[in-house]
C-alpha cells in the first residue's frame, strides 16, 4: 500500500471519529500549518541576516504593497472558510462539507485559501523586505502545496464527488484565476 493510499485510508477512518476528537486533530492541523509557515519565515530571516541580503523593497513602498497583499490574504482566507461552514463543514479534511463547493471564489479557483495564504506569505515577505522569504520560501511552500493537493486532496475529491469534481477540475484552475472565460 502506497503512502497516498495509507493517507487516504487514515482520513476516511478519521471522518468516523467523534466530533471532539476531530476538533482536537483540526487544531493540531492548523497549528502544524502555522508552524510550518513560521519555520519558513524565521529560517528565511536568518538566511537574509547571515547572507547580509539588503531589503529588496524599502519603506514606505514595502509597507503599502505588503499591506495590500495581506489584506487580500485576509479576504481570501476568511471568505472560503465562511462558505465551508455554511455548507456544513470546514476546510480541514477531518470535517469536510458533504457537497462540492463551486460557488463564490471557488468558481474562479479550486483552492482560494491556499492562493490567499501564498499571497499573504508574499505580502509578508515584501513587508519585511526578505528576499529569501519572498523568492525562495513562498515558492517552495507553493510547490509543497501543489504536491499535496495533486497527490492526496484531488484524488480524495475525485473519489468522493466523481464526475462532478472532474468537470469542475477541468473548468476551474488550481490557484490563479483565468483572465478570460
């Protein structure tokens, strides 16, 4: 049994856990996500300091651009979470909605929360003027997310929603909305 199959089996078993236990693991998952981001941030700032990299965008421009990107991140992080709660679930794999969410931001990108998170990371990198965080850590974080989404989450969605998800996946891009229909 491959790692991907074991992971999918673990998630399907976890969906049967009591709500209290799923809530605990949801908290651990969110903490892990934030921890990885913090690790990327602090490692990047350390590399910037050791390598004596200058700020690549100086204030006040870094503040303006970074703040705009962080505001966009806040919108892209909050709106999908609210939509998932309205659909009777959460964005965490242990408590997914029972219906495929394809409206609102999900009509334009399949993963608006990840898009928002990456936008926020880029904004934070610009705000701090960190070359390493902006141009190495954020793209690396994006690659790790694509690998996870392709290997695990999309397969789970295909299994759960079948043709409906496959059609959705064909017409809606993963992270960046199409400029034309």
